[in-house]
């Protein structure tokens, strides 16, 4: 069997079926077994029905703005990308990630196909993916720190959280420092490339694949390109990433307020703390888009100490929030994919960076 044949060989069907079965079991167990023990669905639906048309329209508009904000990140990390292209690739890849088991990896493949059709090289795509991913992780690590500091300052919990916040700040600073060191040190990048090749080559020999070579030079070149992009656009990338994350937080906050939960019931800092820690949990690919797991995480974090009526309101807010930010983008993503398949006017030959 040739290398190309091996590359084209699809994953075993039983593995895909197993992943789908596990996802369905987890989602079903949460929504059928766990949520009814937290709140009565009839009370949850009554809270949703009590929302006015203006409140629902406001939530949809804020949710739409949240979708738009990530286009800013994509344009920031990939010079030459247009906002209309960012909109198409983001919606299509998000729809895939939110619906299919292992959708995150498939979404990357969809994104690569779209970028390639518009003339971007594989190295440009890889660079944009790495930088946006690193910045997203920085924000995810930083948000819990901000939330804990806010909780400590506003006196909603014990001041002992301030110590945890300082530890979190130290971890974040160390992470950012390590990343900066890697960008500044070509020699370190070469060593990383060499060690990666030493690990990969024995594995490739086991599956009768040819060994890789030149990874140290490629790692050094990639490091230089990353450093150049970060040097030129770090502020733009940082600001757009923060706006994107905070926009998603505001959708959750407004959903809670619109179902009747006031600031005195659950403060904005508590909502941010729940949002920040659930965002960390959602990084685990248990189900497509974290469906079920994310809803349960928000409900558990926000519903602690509340009576049954308010727990029903929390569940209502979380479900509305997830419908707007998770389910609503799926049909738009499907439309974006169809548009990309049919629209040939944007296609161009691959261009060098």
C-alpha cells in the first residue's frame, strides 16, 4: 500500500460509531437524567415564555454580535484575509465542530480547504491557527484570574480567593513568558523540531512510513514567522480576542437578566467566574461543542444555594444562551458551506506569504 493510500484511508467506522454513541449517551444522561433533578422542565419553559419579544430580540442581536467578533480575530492573525471570507469559514467550521463527533478536527480540515481555495498557503494557515489558538488559551487562562480578583474585591466571597488569583496570575505570566522565549530563541525552536522528529520517526517506521527530515529548520522558520506576526499584530490580536470572549460572556449575562435573575441574586462577577471556569472545561472534547457538559457546568456553577424557582430560571437562561450561541449558528454554517462550494469568484491560486 502506498503512502498516499494510507493517507486517504478513512478512520474505522466502529471508532466513529463509538464516539457518536458515547456523545449521545452523555447528552441523553445529562438532559434526561440530571437536569430534571435540578429543575422542572415545565417551570423552565414558563421562564422562557415569560420573556418579552424585545428581550428575545436583544439576545439574538447580542448573539449575532458575538459571532461577528471572532471574525476580527481571524482577520488579525491572517494578513490578507477579508471579513467576508472570515465569516464564511468561521460559520462553516463552527457548524461542523458543533454537530459531528470529533468535529473539531473535521472543522480544521474544512477551514484548510476554504483557505486553500482562496490562495492561502498551508504555512499561513498553520501560523494563523497556532497564534489564534495560543491567544484563545491565554484569554481562557486569564479570565478565571480576572473573575477571582473581581469576586475578592467586591467582597462576594472570602478574601482567600485573592491568593488563588495571585497564583493564577503567576501561572499566566509564566505561560506568556515561555511563549515569548520560544519566539525569541531560534536555537530553542531547532531543538524542539529535532526532538519532535526523534519522537515521530520511530512511530512512522512502525507503520512503514518514510522518516521526516528537516524539522529543525522548519521549526526555526515557523518560529521566525510567528515572531514577525506577533510583533506586528500582537495588540490587534489581543484586543480582538478579549472582545470575542467578553461578547460571549455578555450573552450569558443578558440571558440571566432577561429571565428575571437580578444583580442581587447573581452578581456579574459570579457570572464571570462561572463563565471562565466552564470555558476551561469546554476545552475537553467530550461531546460536539461541549453540548450537555457546558449546560450542566453553567447550571451547577450558577445555581448553587438558590431555591427551586431560581434554579429553573438559571436553567432557562443557560438553555436560551446555548440555543443562541450553539444551535442558531449551525444552519448559518451549513449555508456558508454551500455558498463556498458554489461561489467560484473568490477562488484563486495559492500565493506565497
